[in-house]
C-alpha cells in the first residue's frame, strides 16, 4: 500500500467515477483501476461498489477514505513543520526531450509539477538527442531525456527505461490473431519511418540480411500517425511514441520479436544549474512517472526480457 494509491482512491471517491478520476489525475483508466485493485488486495477488502451511475465506497472504502484523508493531512503538516515545505521549492527548470518521448512524459510531468510544486516554473523543449546533449553542455537546459539504442551504454547518465519498438498500422489492417511479429516478416509491408527510428532498426535488419520497403521518410510525429491511421503505410516506432493512440484505438500494434528491438531512455543533468533544488524535484517526479509507465505498459514483460 502506497500513499499515492490512497490519494488516487480518495479522488475516485470524491468524484464518484474511476474514469473522471483518471482524467483529473491525467492517467490511463486501466492504470488507475490497477492501483485500486492493488489497494484492495493489500488490505484484503473490497473498497468500491460499481453502479450504473459510477462507484460508491463500501464500508471499508469509506473508512479508508476517512483515515486516508487524515493521513495525507498529517503528512502535509509534517512537511510544513519539519524543514522546508516542498511547495516552497521554486526556480526555473528547462527540460529537453525528443518529440517521440515528450508525448509520453510531458503531460504527466507538467501536471505533477503544478500540483506538487506550484512555485517551480517548468519549461519543456523538444529536440533530437544530439542537440539536447549540446544544449545541456552549453547550460541552455537543466535536464534532458536522451535516447540510446539497445546496444549503446548509458555512460554517466541515469537509466530511465528500456522501450520496445513496435509495428503500428491501421487497426483493421493489422495481422489478426498475433501477439508479436518477427523482424523477418516485416519485408511484406510498406513503411513510413522517421530517420532516427530507421537508424535504430537498420543495424538489426542488416545483420539478419532483411531488407525493408521504406516508401517514405518523414520526421514528423503527426504525419507518421496520420498516414498510418489512414492505412496508407505501416511504421516501426517506440511504444511510448504511440501509447495514447493505442489506448484510444486510433492505431493497432504488434511488438517485434526475433529479435525484440529496444531503445534506452536515459536522463542527463546540467551540473552547473542554478536551480539545484527545483531541478532535483523535477528529476524525482520524472523517475516516478517512468516507474508508473513501466508498470502500466502491456509490454513491460517484453521490455524486461529484451537484450540490454
């Protein structure tokens, strides 16, 4: 049982709806439901009754909401009484991310920073990893999320997660009754691809003697998703790049196998930043978000078993 799960549960009770609470918390509804189920399993009690109008707490759920509210209030009071309140942390923090990562991480990071540290001014800028590293060394940004292929080491950077590459297509054009697709089977498809993703894939296809049919190369997330969703081509992208589109049913996907291709996400920091405290808390929030995402992803088992 974790304090954040209690916070999530209280939000569900207050709004009387799991879906409304998920939107308010800026998280996927299945992930919120899993947190509630984890609470019920840990406490050995049913906490919610589902009705046609939403959800209402059971007797145990009502008691948890009451005690949980008191516990959260006590924790906030401890923060105020002991040392500096987290809400007093202030400063300007600029974090850079590739476009293929920002759609997955930026919304949650903005929401949590505003909720927990309203005095922090957060700026998110997008760019390729090669430019982000340069901006970091020049002191133009404080933090950066960088991409690495599965064969690259992390160096002095903090590992965030290993992200699987997946085949995406229009939902009605995906191979039926399949849980994955091997790299050798991809030669039958026509692809639209971003240059960065192509560079990540080609060492594997070259090693296996596989030639893929790249009909278009476009460095635009919106264009790739639009072309693929209309059934004009397929693409190979990191899972996080399209996770929301998959949840919404706009795209279909299959994880790659034989081999499972992954890319590493790492975090780097500017050691000379002037907003040290603010930068540290943004970094911690990002680590928490990534931990949640890894737990939510239906590919988490595949990711864990992928080659380093």
